[in-house]
C-alpha cells in the first residue's frame, strides 16, 4: 500500500514546530533536517487562497484537483 500524499500533507500542515514536523517525517520513513522543516513551515504561512480556491475548499468543488496541485507545490 502506497503513501497517501493528501493525508500526509494534512498531517504536516497540523505541525506547529519544526520538531513536530521532523518527528512526523521520521514516523513516515523520511528524514528531513531542521532547516528543511522550518522552510516548509514558513512556506505554509505564505499560502493564500484566492476567492475561487476558497469556494472550492468550503464547498468541495473540484477539491481533488486542487489537492493534487497543492501536493505538487508543497512536495
């Protein structure tokens, strides 16, 4: 069974510190440095949704396609 990238991204987005993200990565079989974790968390704070994306998140319209795009952006 492969890794569910959407679930992994959702878990990563819940991390508040680099240490939490590093622990999640380790639990999932990945190794990331503290600098990589901090850079990832900094990128998350810079993500802004336009009104169309916000509607899709709220209503689920074509949400799967947006998740694939977010996946590519974040990984």
